[in-house]
C-alpha cells in the first residue's frame, strides 16, 4: 500500500514560506561594505509607501563659483568649466593647438578606469574629432591587454611577454612603469606584438601613416618590423637611459614588431598614428582611481612628452572611489591634486581637463533604484579641485541627466549601459562622447570669439 506524502509536502511548503516571511524582519546586513537587499515576498501586493527622498544636497560641500562664460552656455548643453584663465593650463593649449591640426598631430591623452575600457567612449570621441580636424589611427596601445578580444578599434595580438600593471598586488616595480601604468618584458627572443587597423567601428582606423614602438634599453638590441605582411625589416635599438621610439612610415594597415635581441629592454607600447590631425590615446586601467599617476617617474613622463607631445590630458576617474554613503573625499582629493601637479611638471605645455564621475545607481534594501549618494559629493570635490588647480572641468553627471540617468541608459532600447548600473556599453559611449564632443567644439568656438574680441 502506497504512502501518501502529500501532507508532508504541504507542511514543507508552509515551513519554507514561513521562513522567507520571517527573513523580512532580519536586521540590516552588510557584506563587503554593501547593504544586502531585504527579503520581502509581499512586495508586489503590499501598499507602496513613498519614502521621503534623501536630501543629498545637505551633505554636499560648497562648490566653487563657475567661470563667468559658463552662464552663457546654451540651454540643454553642459559646457566645460575652464578655470585656467590665469594658469593657462585649462583648455587654452588644446584650443590653440587645433589651429595647427593641418600641420601636425594634436594629441590627447585620455586617462580613466574601466568606464572607458576597450576604447568605450574614447573610440567615438576620436572618430568625431578626426572627422572634423583630420587624422587617422587608433593611437597608443599597450604591448598586451586583457580586453584585446573585444576592443573593436584595433585587432591586437601578442605573445611571449611578461606583463606588469600598476594595479597588480605583487611583482610590480613602479619605477619601471610607463604612461599607461604598465611595463612589459620579453620572455625570450621571438616575443611579438601586432596591430591591424579596423574600419568596422570607426572610419579612419583601417590604416595609419606612422607606426611606432616605445621602449627603454640600456644595451644594444634588435627588432624586426613587418608592415602589411611584407618582408620584415631589422631595426637597431641603441643603448640609452631614456625612453626611445622606433618608427616606420607609409600606408600601414598592419604592423608586427618582433624582438630579436633585447637583453635589458623594457617595453611600453606600440602605436598607429597619422602625421597630422587628431590623435587620441586611451589609457584605461581597470580598478584605478588616478592616484597611481603620482608614482610614474617624472623623467618617464617627460620622455613620453618628448616622444608623444600631448596638447590635452583628460582625467576621468571616480567609479572606484565613490561609495554608497561616502561624504568626505578629502584624502582622495589631496592625492589627485598631487597627481595633477605631477602631470603639470611633466607636460608643461598641455592643458588638463577633469571629466567628473558619471551617475552610478544602486538598489536600496527595499530594492528601489537610487543614485549612489556618494556620487554627488565626489562631483563637487572634482569640480572644486579643478578650480583650485586652475584647470578645466566637465560635469559628466549633469550631462548624463543627473539622478538615475544611468538607469535610463540601462533601460533604453537598445540598452546603452550594463545591468550593474555602473558601466556604459559602446552605444552609451557613443552617446556620451557626442556630449563631450559638442562641449569641446563649443568651447573652441567661444575661445576663438574671445581671442578675436581681444585683438580688436
């Protein structure tokens, strides 16, 4: 005779439901600094209680007065706030350099964290600027990369290298790092790195007119370079105490650099460039806050300024700094100020622009989406820092739309951001790049008008 287990199943179900209902009354739980969402089986039927919005402005530091011309910024546009009138270290060097884009490369170094990883945002900004001012090529690329498989702006392959990054917990020698926060050592003869131009994502990246490799070597060495799959050419590496660049020119669609002999060499990266127009180098470093820039040796930075003169340095950090309840960022601001002053010394002719942290959303214990409270105060710190340092600032948070703007990008059809409510995708990158591009072009127009007025 078969036993009836139905009543046992019912009891088990009631026990599970009872336990889940009881979990709603558990105290606040934090794990790894994050507040866990509260369990609430009745959330869909429970009458929604409208919570009083948290007044984040009550915790905000007082922002610096904006430059006067920002008041004339067109409605619907977020303009660059340039605090460099007295220092000439804001946007002026870049705007002046744009007048020379038909004669030389006007170069931008764009530093950031995972928000711009794989050339997100910077790919489209580069494309827009190159369409307007000329130029070709993807610019600087580290010897190896953990995102080479999904970076659409260049086909990047490599083998035979020992890689080191500033975010490594062990084995990293800060004194050897290059501008990207990396350095690379060939494990043996035959180590190579290859770049192939692409035109599927952007129209001016399929070919370049100059390809280069950047390294430091205390002894003689040999490199082989092969352009467009043709026969290789041997180039000598001369011993020197500073960073060197070896370059080849022509209509280059692909270039492969192979180490034949390099006993004491440290390598930093390769590039595909034009000889005029706009060049934009993406220096993304996952997990970075910008403070590691202080540890790049001053002479190394000056070597890069000699090899790759930059007219504008962009700093876009904050995702790895902001917290849900973060209010005081004094320590971070002090460290970033050191980094900015370090860059000023190394690149004495470059303008500097801080791109403020964008919106970042999180879910409360009840599952409600909110802008992370610490974001707004960090934006204020960044704006004040730009004012104190006499450089420029662009408010990405405001340009995105402010509160819950990241959620709107996530919910767009098709989506423009990822479900972590923190990172944009390439569609979102194109949208935000267009906003920054418009701010740069408008700023250049106002600069030219101001200069013309002063010359009358």
